[in-house]
C-alpha cells in the first residue's frame, strides 16, 4: 500500500511530546481560511511512499525518537493508509502516534464507525483552524481545537497541551528550508521581515 505524502522530517521538537518524526500528508479538502500550508491542499503534489518500506526505516531508528506526528494536509482523508501505517508502527515499534486533524472527533466517529483510529493512534488534536481564534501557545492552531488521548480505544480529553517555543528546521535536497511549528500570531510577520533584510523571500508551504 502507498501513502501520498509531502515530506518526512526529523527530528521535530514542537509537534507533540519529546523528540519526534514528522510526517506531512498531501491533500486536504477543508480549505481553512488562514491556513499557512495551502500547497498541501492539492493531491497533485507530493509523492507516493510505500508504507511497509517506511515502517521498516522508522523501526531501524526508533531508539532515537519518542514518537511520530502525522499532520498535513489532512491525514484522515487517506484513512486506509493512516490506519495501515499506524497498525504496523504499533506492531514494530514502541513509538506513540500524534495526529493533527481538521475534522472534529465527533465527525471522525461518524465518518469512520469502525473506530480503528482510536485503537492505533495515541493522540488526536482535532478541529478546523479558525483564524479568528488563533492560539498563541505554540500547541494548536486555534483555541477551538481539543487534544484527546486514546486509552484502550476510548478518547480522554486532555487538560494540558504539549507546547514548545523551539522551532525545528529542515533543509531538503532541493535546498528548501522548512520551519516546523505552530506560530504565534506575530511570528511569521517578524520572521519574514528579518529574512527580507538579508535578501531572503519567505514562501509558506
């Protein structure tokens, strides 16, 4: 089975607890206003990745990480691939799985009554990004979003969110620089201005 992904990045320090492997899926139909990852909306970008091969590669380096964060794009719009990957990860590693989704937990239960995601995922940060409710805690996009932990297949609403002010940087083979994290309301404007001073134009991917 193949999974349509935009990129895989590690280490990531600010999208869940501890040191993580980040996976960005390609494709999202929700189109939240103010989304800074609009190039991840289309399914035409990205590439198909063999899930079995990816799991084996992760298993070889698992001791260096605490978990895997899956974001995008919209992970649940590739539900079969998400479940297959997560099931293999649970079988072959001890890594926890943290997923960002624009769908609410209620919507996901209605969409996927098998509830397999509650069995194979550890954390879900749910809900549309709402620009007018932008959060400045570096843990979620907007204050309407909730964090759930799945224990024995049941969702437990979490009072505390995982946050970090540390940015994760990644330079691709194509010499693109990716800054990973959930920005505060003024972060992107300030970073853009500073880069422009040295002749670097910032583009959001």
